C-alpha cells in the first residue's frame, strides 16, 4: 500500500467524523496519539510503538485530507531529491540544521 492509498483508506473510514469534528479537534486527537507514542518509545515497548506509529500516521493523513492536501505528493515534492536544505542523500547538514 502506498502512502496515497493509505490516505484514501483512512479517508473512507474516518473523513466524515474527522471533518465534522474539525481540524482543531482532529489535531487534538493527533497530539494525544503522539503522546502515547512517546510513552511507548520511553518504555521501549515495541508492540505499543507499532500500534502508536500506525495511529499517529492515521491521524496525520486524516488532517491532511481535511486540509485538502495529498500527503504523498507533498512529501515527494519536498524530499524526493534528498535533503531539502543541502540536496544530499544522506543529509550532509549539521545535526542542528536538519531540513
């Protein structure tokens, strides 16, 4: 499954509810999931990390859908040629200057 296909899958399942909730409400749910991912990572709980990474991605693509953004195209436009700042792959920017 591509990122675009995943976005469409999440759109079919959740768009009506998420769009009705609005961007602010959906963003709040996204932030909650990021917190859950952070906790799983701190605990080095791999099964929980897998679940939370999936949830974070689902909420992210749902927000992109609400905003009318094709997240796959946006990501490819920005990153397909390498680092957006230095143009290298892998990135050659100093650690504090990552694109």
